[in-house]
């Protein structure tokens, strides 16, 4: 099998693998390589019992094919194995993916993070009962050499134990210096990890980093992150329910595979012998896409799940090589890079922030006031002249989260600056109307008509309202004077100050 044989990858070639096959087996492999829909068919053959989650299936499939390991002139090893982390809500088939890979892959080790120690994952030094000398006992990562190590409950691992796999994930070796034993052991393994978010459920309003308890060094070592959110959707829920009921009632007949497990294993073993080279066109495309990712990450308009580093570029190269291996070609083409970039993009971009509705809060406040103040209406008053209930023709104000944050940050930065100047000059702070006036003056070049001016004025007032009452970023001083004294004045146009504990999220 791929990795389970005595022959090393370097010694095996595609020709040698072909000679080991019978004529029918080779014909099947050849037919599979000519299949136009091979990518999709392999996914459905590997995971026939799991509905949906197509991106995760594609990522795991590319992990099984793997990139090409290289050795530089300075004898530095560049890894070809792809590491994947699946983060998601409970009951989104995370452990099912891990179990399927473990059953399918001939050299896979399955372990649970909660029950794993650093020595159990890497290697332990123990005393031999017969010779009374210290010997090395292999851990999960060493046993999965040239295979896949599946780690479930990755977030439940002790931080001290997580540190132990840093070296194995990037350098693909395990160094030991214990009890007089000094050794460097191979751990050329792909890691497939599954983790739950903090608090059990994924919070869409936060970034990936804020949702999981993994450190930045570990996060950057994963090539792909997949986020599985358990959403209520009538169509999806119906399809999943049908799939599960089908599986329980008609176990064998409901499993629909295009290729058998033996066919897929044989094809994988043959395809992994290819060592695709990157074509000049693909090189140019990779460089351009990486530049775009870096610029977008630096601009702050689209916040990424984590910092884009050279490791993400290496991930793109590995995924492109895996795509080329999938189709049994000797050269990485731009189309392979395009699919690799698409998969990488899925895991880099954060789960989008919802749009900010500025009308909602005001309507809720008004509704509460109406419940208290308004007397009961007669049926004649409640209906319009035609007997229909009057419909409010109010246009809902909606900003994207980025626009809202941009206005909020602009206001806060200006107010902080004004507060510093006010402390030096001992002058009173900013009033609400002055803040609105300043903002409109700042954007006057963008305003072309009176209607636009009124709209912008309404938006900035609503943003300030939300920053005060909803986000608690600003504080309104609605009353001035000493409490308990007669000179307590209720301000119509209150002073506004920034909350002292607020830190700008750039």
C-alpha cells in the first residue's frame, strides 16, 4: 500500500507499481485516470456515508495524495505532507471523517487528544526488562510514518503536549535527548486533527483564532482549516435525515460508490509515484495569488483567520502538487494552482461578519415605549382609510460589518485625539452634534446632493447610537452638575467620551 510497503517511495517508480498489477487492474487504473469527473468521484467513493461537506472531502483527498517532498542543496528537508484541521460544532461528522481515513489508509493511527501525552504522541524512553538498558518506544506519530495520524479532540490536549508535535509537523522529525539516549527519528506523517470551538459552538461574529484554543505556531503549521457550522436549513436537514434513515434501514444498498476501496487504494499507490514539477505559468500564478493574499491581509478590510505567512505559500505549492498527482500528470498547471488557491482561501477567510442593521435597535426601543405610553386605540383609529392597517414605509438602514467598523474606528480615533487636547487645554469635551458635524465635514467630498447629506447624517447618528447603547464603546454624559445638588442639568446635546477600557480592533 502507499507507505505500508517495505520499498521506500524513492525506490518505487510508476513503472514498478504497474508491473505489480494484473492487466485488468492496470486497465482500471488507466480508465480512472481518464475520468473527467475523477475528483468528485473519488470523494464520493471515499466518504459514501457522509452527506455534504464537499470541501472537507476534497481537502482530505488531496492530503492522501500529498505533495512532493524535496531536499535542498543544504540538505534541508521540505515536507510534502499536508496537515488538515477540522473545527466545528458537535454532530457535524468530524470524528466520522477521521475514522473513515483510519479504516481506508493502510498506515494510519487514530488517537484522542484528551487521552494522549507528549511521550505517547512522539516517543518514550523506557528501561528494557531483559537487558536493563534504555530503549525508545515509538509513539503515534512515529508509527504513522509515511501515513496519516488522526488526532480527535485536538482542542482538549494539554498545551504542554501540543508543543511536542511542533517539530513533527514542520521538520517531520522527532528529536529525543533523555536518560543518555540521543536520537533523531523520522515522523513523515500527515496530521488530520478535529477540534471543537470554545464553548462547544462556533461563534460567527468572532475570528477563527478567537474560536479555538490553539496557539499561533500550531495554527500556522496546518495547511488547511475547515469550519463546520451546524445551521438550521430545511433543505439540508431533510437531506441529512434521509441519508441517516437510509443508512440505518438499508445499510448495504444505500452506500453508493463509483469506485471500490481496492480500486481507490491501487490508484492512490500508483499516483503517489509521480513527482510533478511546477511549470513557469503555474509559478507566475502562485506568486500573484500569494501577493494578493498578503496585500489583503495587510489592508485590514477583510480580516483573515490568521496571519498570511510563507507557510501558506508552501501550502499552496503542496496542494497544487497533490492536484497534479490526482490526475497523474508530471507538470503542475495553473488550473491545479487555481483549485489549490480556492481550497486555501476557504480556510483563510474568516466566517463572514453579519451586516449591521441600524434600524432594529431603534424600533425595539420605540416598541417598548409604545407598550408603556400609548392608550388603547379604537378599531377605527387602528385601520387606515381603506380599512387596511397602515404600513410603515421606512427604508431599513443596513451597513456591512467592514463599513460599520470603519466609521466607528474613525470616530473613536478622532475622539481620543480631541480628549488628549482637551486635557491639556482644560476645555470641555466633544458634544454629540459636534461629532456628527466633524464626520460630515470629513466626507464632504463624497456628498453630491442634499438627500445624500441627510442619509449620511442619519447613518452617522445611528452608528453613534449603536456605539453608545449596543456596543458600549462610547459613553454619553446626559446629565452635568453634582449629583444631589440643585444645579443638575439634563443635556439635550450631551457630551460624548470613549470608554476608557476600549481597545481599537484594527
